[in-house]
C-alpha cells in the first residue's frame, strides 16, 4: 500500500510515536520518527518525507513552528496535525494549524484506522 512513500511522525510521546510508526509500517510505508520539531526538520532536510504527522504541543520546537518551517522547506508537503487540546481549553489550535498549512487535523484520541486512511489518501 505505502509503495515506498516516506512518513515522518513527530510527537514527544514515545508510546504514541511507536504506535503510529507500527501502524503505518504495516501499511507498507517507510516511517521515520522524531521527538520534537528540531529533530523532525533535520530528518526531513536529510531525507524528505511525503507526509508529516506532527503533534502540536511539544517541548523545544512545537508543532505550529514545525509546520511553518516545513512549509518554507517544502511548500507542497502534506501535513497532518494532531492534538489532544480542545477549543474549550482556550484557542482552537487545530484550526490555527489548518490556517498555517496543515493539510488535515485530527483530535486525539483518534481512530487508528482513520489516521491510516488519511495518510494513504495524502500519500497517493
């Protein structure tokens, strides 16, 4: 299914990174992982991804900053923003992510099958 497409998963939660990595590798994708935006941008620069999945709240370089930088480096890249924060907790960060360049946003917790479907569509 993945046909050699590269996916980059960026999240400071190691368990979630590993779970998403295993899910997408089972779909046939090559999957790199990073714990923050700095590591993600370095990985993407050395080995560009077709789709990036990024959490919005991470230490050092958060997902919003990461999306902005990715758009500068690779204007056509597909980006999935994920977050557990809701608009009842203040700003709607997923809406902000869409406004600055996220292709798709998903609220945590999300259905793994939905994430898999979204990534397959974006990587096609």
